[in-house]
C-alpha cells in the first residue's frame, strides 16, 4: 500500500507485519509435520478437520478480537456425510538398482513423489518396469506397449497446474485402460516441489517434482541408449486411509459500515498442503491486515465488511465458503 510520506494510516498493511503473520501461519503447518498429525508425517499442512486448521482459525479469530472488532465468532460445520477424505499416510517411489547399469548401482528414492487421490496399493508395494510415454497423447499411446508397466507421463504446466487436469487425467486413465499398472507424472517445472494436483487417474498415480523428473528422464534416456530400457524398474509403496465424520470451523468478523444494507465479504481459506505460504498463508495474512486497518474508527468503511477465515478448501466434504453461505 502506497501512502504519502509521514502518513501513518497504512501501518497495519506494513510488509514486515504481514510477513511476520505469514510466518506464524506457516508455523501451524510445520507443527503438524513435527507432531505427525497424519500418518508418518509425510503429509502435513493446515488440514481442515484436523488440529492444524483449528489452530489457524483460532489464531485468526484472536487477531480479529485484538484489533477491536466486537462482532467475532466461529462457525462450526460438519463434513458432508456423502463424502470421504482420502489421505496418504506414508509412501515411497524407489528406482531399483540393477547390476546391468554397472558397478556401484544402488536404489534411488525420489523424495518429491506425491501420491494422488484416490490411489491405493491394497496388496502392498508394486514393482514394475518403467516406460516413458511423453505427453501420452492418443497418437503416442497407440505406438507404446504399457501392459504390466508403470507409465511415465511428461507434464509441462503452462500456468497453474489446475489447467493441466485436462488432458493429464484422461490420458492417465487411458494408460490404465491399455494395461499400465501405475502412472508417474513428471512435472517439468523449476525446483522439486511436491505437487498434489490431479486425481482420479484410474489407478496408482504419483506426481514427481522438477529435479527428480529431470533425473528420471535422463535415466530412461541412458538406459534406452544402452539397450536396457526394460531394466529400469521402480517400486511404489503407499498406505492410505479415508476419513468421514470430520468437523471444521470458519472464523468470521463483521465491521459495520456507514451505509446500511450493503456488505463486502473478504474471504481467505486457512487450509493448505505443506507450508502453503503462497496458498494461502499470504492471502490470510493480508486479510488479517485489512481487518486491523478497517477496525480502526478513523477507517470505518462505507459498507459493512465481513472477513471470513474459511476452513475447507482442499478437504472433500468440508467447504468453508459454502458453509458460511
């Protein structure tokens, strides 16, 4: 926020203040990892229906009250009884070493691997050779035998991964129909992020981050050049559970405006996978800053402002904005 020199009206929107709140919010995620709130602790974040989300909402409500807002409340709501929340408890994607690759070859675990809902391995770990299918378009799939193999699909996001669900998911489903026993999506993007987007691939399906994906592509290329393509094998391990009967809550603050009968609703979802700094700790921190700003008598807004810290964005059956409405 740009304000004239010497004007103190924007102090609540100071970048350092917002950053400190962002760090506090991310801290609730990291606590969920340290306490192994879910399974082995590989899956963590601010998760609706679990203490990590409840603590985030409680902190937000406390900030509303500290700002002097009189009308502050929590709004509990229950999971849709028709929904279940699939959660991975522990998992691993392990490339298996093979003497054919030369002396000193060892297994390599791809730490960025992320299982996708609702993948299951009910019979235990799955071991199979890998086959690279590129973009897995129909024109490519017709030339590649994926029967009994784990298909490796390349995904090159053009923007947010939400825009890649079609065609990635239908192509993964087509690979399973052609006999693949698993699908690995290589996310060609910077870094080595764990990516949870995509679901309902039709079978055991994992995303792999940018650096790990680049490494795996090179391994498959080198093996093909050496005539060892069928020697590249992987072992997928996965334990999951489904939760029902969960509850969550929204935090709501109302600042009355000068003009009756009109309101502006500002919503920020509190839940996140992993740190969730950019989705959505930053948004929540900014919303808290706005609430502090408009809570000051000299900044009373024209219209009533309703600030909603909503739980339930990623959790099936728990939708905070819908519950608020």
